[in-house]
C-alpha cells in the first residue's frame, strides 16, 4: 500500500536534478558572454587610451607650433611696425625733397663732353650749354637744388630713396626717380648709385612702368649714368640697351625720345659695346628716331652718330678695325650729308660735321663718299664750319686720308 508514495518522491527528485543542470548550463553561458564582453570592453578601452595619447601628443605639437607661430607673428608685427615707421619717415623726407626737386623734367640733365678726349670739351650729354640756357635759364638754381637733394639723401640714406622707386604711391615713385636722376647727374654720385642697386632699380622701372614721366626720367637717369665707361658695360649687360631701343619704338613723346636718344648716344661712345648695341637694336633705334622731326631729339641722334663714327675711325687708325663703317652700311651717310648744312641747331651741325670727318678717315668708305657727294661736303666743312677745331680736322682728313686720290679726282 505504501509503494505509490515512494515513486512520486523519486520523480520529484529527478525533476530537481534536471532543473539544477539547466540552471548551471545557463549560468556558464552567461559567464562566457560576460567574459567576451569584458574582453571587448578592454580592447576598446586600450584603443581609446592609445587614441587619447595620440591626441595628447598632437595637442602638444599644436601648442608648440602655436607658440612658435605666435612668436613669429609677434616678430613680424614688430618688423612691420618698424618698417611702417621707416616708411613714414622716408615719405616725410620725400615731402622735403618735393620742395626742392624741380617739376620740370628737363632740369636734372647734366652737361658733359660726348666722349672722353673728344675735340673740345664743349658738348653735353643732352646738348650744348647754349641749348641748356634756352630750357634752363637758372643754372645756379639747379646746382643749389642738387646740393640740397644730395644733403637730404645723405641724411635719409640712399637705400631708403631707392626703396621709394617701388612705392605703390605713384607720386612718391615719380619724385624718387627724379631724385636719383639728379644725383646721377654728378660724377661723384654715379658709382654709389650703381653700387647701391640704383641702376637695377632704374632698369626695372624701364621694364615694368607704364607711366610716361617715370619712363622719361628713368631714361634720363640712365643717360647720366652712361657717361661713365664702367656703367656703360653694366647697362648693356643688364639689358638696358634693348629696353631703350624698345622704348624708342613705342613712344612718340619728344622728351622721352630725347632722353632715350641721349642714353643710346652715350653708349655709342664705347667701341666695345657696338656689336652688342647693334644686336639689341640700339643703333637701329637711334637712326629711327630722326623721324620724330624734333630738333632736340635729332641733336642727340647726331651726337650718337658722331660717337659711332669716332670710335670706328679710331679703330681703323689703330689697325684693329677693318671694313666699311656701320653707319655706311646702314645708309646714314646720305642723311648726314643732306643735314650737315641745314640742321636746326648748331649742336646738331657740329656733331654731323664730326661724324663726316671721322667716317672719311676710313678708306673702306671712299667709294661711298665719292658717289654721294661726301667729298664736297668735307671741303665745305674745312672752310665754312663755325668751329675752328672741326675745320682743322676736315682739312687734316682731306690731306691725309688714305683715299686722297678719290678726293682729288672729285675736287
């Protein structure tokens, strides 16, 4: 009778064991899952820590760069502040210069012989003293102005004046180039101007400026510097000859042409530069400027032709030059002959007479002189020239020239 009760109890025990096994299995799974999550969290934490360290390093670098840039910015600001003060000082000094720099662009020209050792020391870079008096009635005033300018420049510093050549203010730029041109008119300043970079600055203006006043005055300043033989070579080597030639073809302003012609005429006085000057179009340019019809321009052209002829004849006499003169090859002889007795100014006639005399000393030009009437003109110069030294040169040429037989045949 008691057997059924035992069976029920046995069944209950089996159920309890099964339930505990299931609970144990579920607990193990949860532990494993928690371990995996914990491992994943640890991995993420490690990545986060590494990334945080990297960000900290980047932050340190950025802070370091910021400090460096801040220091550099401060230094730049200080430099700009100093430069701004300097600029204002220079501009204030330039205001003083404006009071003494003449507004007339003619007034900065210097007057010197057209070649060293030439016949007489009467002519100038831009004309005769008589011509000077026409355009500049008060030479003493100009000399006084130049002295004042030189004194102010000495106080301010030449580099500061040169800096104004690149000023964004066109008015300052114009007055600065006038100052440089005035200084270049005196021998004592020319070497310093070149040493301090003035020639480079002037050539840069010729290359980049569009202002006709700046181009005109810069050309005049270069013409003044070109009176120095050492400077002549530098002007050509820096491309100045080509720039002057280009300007001659691009402008019809008589005053600018006069400055350009004066500069090229000075360069024509250096025989060593003739080949380069011709290659860069300088000789062609000076010949082309006669078309302007302006008497002042033509006077400078005539001076340049006289320089070319003198150099060539000297080379022939010394035995290191041969062949017809460049001027003969370019057909200039006819122009010289036709204008020798009809030129508007005495300066032009004088330089044409000199050019003809020197050309006649080259025996390779004999046929050209004979066929064009040049011998008759030489004879006229020998008796009618207003200059005794030129009359004597023409007589000497007629007597001692290597092609004397051709001359006697025409006479």
